[in-house]
C-alpha cells in the first residue's frame, strides 16, 4: 500500500536489517529497540492489524508464527522470547501494517505496561 512504511520495507524500498524472509513474510530489526533483541515480523501483504485479518488469512497467520520462530532461532533467543502484537492505537499500535514484536535478551516483566 502506498505510504505504508512496512510495505516499503517489504518491497526493499526502505532499508532495514532483515533477519528472516520468505515468500509471504519478512522480519527485520526494530528501529527503536525495547530489548537487546527486538525484531518485527510482518506479512508482505498489507493487512492493517490483526483484527483486519479474514478467514482466508489463516494460513498466512500461521506462517507469521513460524517466521517468528525462525527469527528467534536466527537471533539465538529461541529459549526465551515474547511475541506480541499491538492491535489499535490505544494498545500502542503506531504503524498500520500487521506486525508482531519479538522481544528477548532481558528479563521481560509481566504484566506488560
Ligand atoms: P507499534 O508501535 O506496535 O506499531 O510498533 C511499530 C514499531 O515499528 C516501533 O517499535 C518502531 C518500528 N518502526 C517504525 N518505523 C520503522 C522503520 O522505518 N524501520 C524499522 N526497522 N522499524 C520501524
């Protein structure tokens, strides 16, 4: 989608530190890391947020989870990490393209703030 930062990263039009990619998903390091390891896992196709996903996206949502596992392995944090999506502004979503944050490398508090 025009004017979507993450679509541009997926298309290679904006640089990012890519740590995993396949035909449907791409993972890259967050510009503003909140943990020693902080990657974002996104579908290449523009879906604004998790609640915008439809029945036909079920396979893609599964692929995102597997992409997160591969990202965790690549970053060598598969033993302990958090995978979270902010769905909607009040939940902290600032980029309107579905993304999962993978956070690791420090003690992660629960409940999150
Ligand atoms: P959220 O607040 O859940 O929508 O997370 C958006 C994240 O995206 C935030 O942690 C910062 C990151 N981010 C925003 N713009 C860019 C960018 O151009 N490149 C990268 N690598 N990360 C970005």
